[in-house]
C-alpha cells in the first residue's frame, strides 16, 4: 500500500468522522436556525414532488443496504441462510433498484436547480455543489455494479465489509485488505467518506435530524388573532 492509499484508508476515515462530529455539534450550538433542509417547495412544486420522493427513497434504501451489507459480519448472513454468493446477488439486485430511483430523482432535482429560474436565483452555490457531489457518488456506485457481478462469489463485499468494521473497531492493519480492490470501489469509498466531511457545512445536516416530537404534537392548534390588528380592521 502506497502513502496515498495509506492516508485515504487509514487516516482519512477518522479525519472525516472527527470533522463530522465537531462540525455538527458546533453548527447546532451556534447556528440552529441554519439546521434545516431549506426546502424550495414554494418556488416550484411539480418537479420537486416526484424527484425528491424518488431521490430520498433511493438514497435511504442504499444507505440502509450499505449499513446492513457492510457492517454485518458473515456469521450473521450465514445464520440467516444466505451464502456469500446469495448475499452478493441480493445486494446487487436491491442496490440496482434503489440506485435507479435515486438516479432518476437526482436527475430531476439537478434539472430543477439548474434550469428553473426561481430556484436557481434563490439557491446558494453550496446547494448545487452538494447535490452534484451526492449524484457523482451515486454514479460511482452504479459503475461498480458490473464489478460486483463479475465477483459474485462475495469476496469483494466481504473485503469491503472487513475494512468498514475495521475502521469502526480501530484496527489500523485492515486497510491493507483494499490493495487488490478495483479502483472504482476505492473512489466510491473516498467520496463516501468525504460526504461525512462536508455534512456540517451544507444542508446535508438535515439527514441526521428527525422530527420525532412532531408525531406526538396534538392534532389541534390554537390560533389567536392580534387584538390590535383586529381593532384596526374594524
């Protein structure tokens, strides 16, 4: 492993996680008003409705699939009756469906942000940048699907999973496992880690927030008119 790979697969993961944790804490502590999705639905709704739904369904499905496929050791999948080959095919099949949803939805969101005059005029440069970055990360994963089919014995998935679990358990020798992994997977890993690095500084922070208390909010709300305004109207 050369020094570039040593940095990206042994030092960079922890750098991204530290910036993610400290950056999110600092932003929430100092600028809570900016902690939001910054929806532009009131500017244009037709394209946003289908594109955003497809994009979020696809991305959330991919995130859950990656977490389950890479963080679960082979003992668990074997206990569930899945061989390495079946696990690989399941990951490719489900990943293809969710990736297609995310690609279609992301394309609609990009078109909307680039060619809708009102959305483009009111958006910030970081909004377009992070959307392009996520879309690029998505297509890197799609381009890796043929390699997954060519290595359907599950060896690549198990190797990537061992590296991910090694990062979490602070085992510095595990990045050496990635030496023989195809370049497309390495790029996919690097851009995936970079998303953690960028999250505190973009609208991506909304993905780690959930309006849980909204569920328990009363179904009714009391709305009172301002007396002074009402008197002036009369």
